[in-house]
């Protein structure tokens, strides 16, 4: 079995694959400054919780956009499993063609996953700490990226910089025009971001073609999936499937 680990700015997502199927997945918070020993204890604890035999995990791939976590996570996994995880980057060989020296590993994995799974022109919307839209042509050429503040990032900035606005649950209110603070904020965060996402999809399709297939991933993709017909496919595990594809392409 293969373990894929995606180290993001807000969370670290794990996925265990048996052949092509992801049979288990979980996330941990990545905000704290954790040591190798803390990661080791956390990982062992989750293996115990989910009844995972570490000896069954014979392949490990790691992608990271948080340098301070990369080495402690990799060392902890090596201590548990006895071998080095395969650490991928934007320079890991694949069919994706790009010339960027700034491309994040998560965006690269999203592009690889889109190409390997669909073999068509795609845009991948990732609802993470940042909201990103990544365009990939049918031949694997990177067409470009949009980066905006993520939904939770914008919400926490709003709450943190105002005296009387509360933290809220990110759910769609019944009406766009709210009559109380929580509903007003929910409308701004959910319908406001939905309008931006739909507008960006339309603008991207105007640039690269109406046949573009739209994929949504990331922790909040489920909130927007049911509110629009402009998203063709939703998969919270898309990024780690891209990491899995990168491992298999290079072994």
C-alpha cells in the first residue's frame, strides 16, 4: 500500500491507497511548530486509531509547501517505516510542462492529477489556505494560475480586524440579503466567493475554451459544489491523488 502526505499551510492530509482506491484518509492541523518527535507520536497514534499496520505501507510520497514541516515529517516517517519517503517538487518528472521556478508543489500535484486522470483541458480549483485556480491544457501544458485569499483566510481576517463581527459557520444562508449579522456575513463569504469563483471560471473559459473541465478540491469544496453548475467534478483527495501519480510515474 502507498501513503501519500500533503503538507499544507493549514493542515496535513494523509491518504492510504490500496492499488487505485483510497481506503483511508485523515488530516491534522499544521499551524503548530511541531518537532520530529511530536510528528512521530502523532503518526503512530493515528495508525493505532485507524488500525493501520505500518508494515503494510511500503511506499510513501510527500509533497509540501511548508518548508519548516518538511524535514521533521519526513524524518518521523523514516523512523516509523525504516525508509526515506519520496519527496516531490515542481521539478519531479511528469507529463506536465511548465517553466516556472515558483510553482507550488500542491499546484503541481493538482496539475499532474488532472492530466493523469482526465487527459483533457482542465482547471483545478483548490479551496485551501489560498484559493487557487490552475489551468492545464490537454497535452499537459500549464496554462497559468490564479491565486486569491482562501475563504477561511478572508473570514479570519475579517473577524480579527473588526470589533463586533463574530466567527461564523461557513454555510449558505437562505437569502443573499441578510437581516442579522451572522446571515449577512455568511452571504458575503459564501455567495461573495461563489460569485468570484463563477466569474473566474467564465473568464478562464473565455481565454482557453468552453470545453474546459472544472475540478474542485480542498477542504471547503463541498460548500460550493451544490451551489453552482459550473463545477464538473469534486474530489477532496485530488491533490494527494496527484502525489500518488507522481510517485508511480517515477518508480
